[in-house]
């Protein structure tokens, strides 16, 4: 019976995560990244046990108050730590990536938490059904909500990173706390979560895939236009070309040449990264390209040669958003693997 309780309490969240990975059309999140996120969630669960026990003794509150008002805050903050790192390091490109990484962290947390309760409680099968299909999924969904909102807020450059993190944390904490209030019977709460969680995740996936296709289309057009301009050498025919020409009045010739070279390499890498995404959506595995590593090495050299003032000067032509930075990170990781 103990083995059955283990399966009931752990398998639902694992199956849910597996489903998320399988339905991702672009396969943007590597298996290694999922495993790291799972491990991060497990570490967060251990840290949460220590923090919650410490606060329980320090604040002299009962278990009900702890589970409703303190644990949701401490646990969501700890689960958020890894997501904050990968999002602000531009290693998460789209909402669907954030959803998978977020749920992976929540799943790792839930696995450790349920294993702990399995060792500490002598409860019936109904308890483990509720913990497996309810509490575990809640941890995954709450962290997914945080990750998706944070990824969306990254585009708002007027907002500080701390402000964005707090805004994203608020709904995750509220969801967690609301679940722990048990406004309905545990069985009803679990059934409700089992129905709503897949619907919410599917909406996120649908929106993200539309967003990805739109970005690929407009991004390809922009990259091709800029590449054509650079290859032609006729800068007088467009506003971008005129701006490039004006740089000669402010920077030495060799620096301007390095600027043009850097822009060209960035565009080449951008086109390759978008092509990789399209191939992956069609079910093909793009072959490695040894020249890509050399391009990244050259980029580092050119950035040092141009300097901060020069890099700021080319921003109006090629302002790199978090998606463009993400695609460079993605391409670098794929070629290094």
C-alpha cells in the first residue's frame, strides 16, 4: 500500500510536466534545463522546510496560520529564485518556455514535499490522492503563473527588476494561500484544479505559439532587409543606411568598420537561430555549424574594440530585446553541446 501511495502522490505532477514538454511545438526548453529546474525546486523545498520550521517556532503561530499566510510567501519566494535567475539572464525566450521551467520547479518542490509527508504521516489513500492531484499540481501551477507573468513583464524596461518580481509573485502567493484556505472540501478543490490547470496551461501555450510565429515572421523580414543593406554597401537609400553613414562623423574609420562587421554577424546569427526554430517546429534537428563558435568569439572581440560608446551608438539600428538576447544564448548553448 505504501508503494501505491508513493505513485499516487508523485506521478500526477510528473505526468503533467511530461505533457507540457511533449506539446511544445518548438522544443525550446532542453531536457537538461528541465532537470536543473526540477533540482532547483527540490532545493527550494528543503530550504522551505527549514525556513517554515524556524518561523513556526519564532512567531509562535499555529499550523493553520502558518499554512495559510506564511508558507505561501516563503515557498513561492524560494521557488521563484531559480526562475528569476534564468529569466533575467535572458535564458527564457517565450511564455511557453517560462511555463515549462516554472512547472518544473514546482514539480521538484512537490516531489520532495510529498516524500516528506509520506515519511511523516500515516494517512489513507484519499489524502495522497488530494496531495498528488491537488497540492502537487497547485505548486506547479502557482510557480508557472509567476514565471509566465515575470517573462511578460521583462519587456517593460520602465519597471525595475524588483518591481517586476513582486508583481509576478503576488498572484502566485494569492493562489497558493487561497488553496490552503480550503474554501471547498479538499476533494472539490482537487477536482477544480484538475480541470482548470490544463485549461490555463493550454491558453498559455496557444498564446505563446502565436507570439513565436509572429516574431519569427517579422524578425526574419527585418533581418533580411538589414542583411541586404549591409551586403549592397549602398547606405544612401534608407534611413538606417543614412544613420550608419553619419557614424563616420563621430567615430574613426576602423571603429565604424567594426560596427558594421558586428551588426552583420549578429544578423547572421539571428537568421540562423530563427531558422533553427522553424526546423524544430517541423520536426527536424538542425545540424551543428562549426563556424558559429568562431562568430561568437569574433563578436566578443568586436564588442571590446568598439567600446561602450560605440555599442550605444548602434542601438538605434539594432536594439536587442530580451528575445534577441535569448536567441543568442540558445544558439550558443546548442552549438556548444
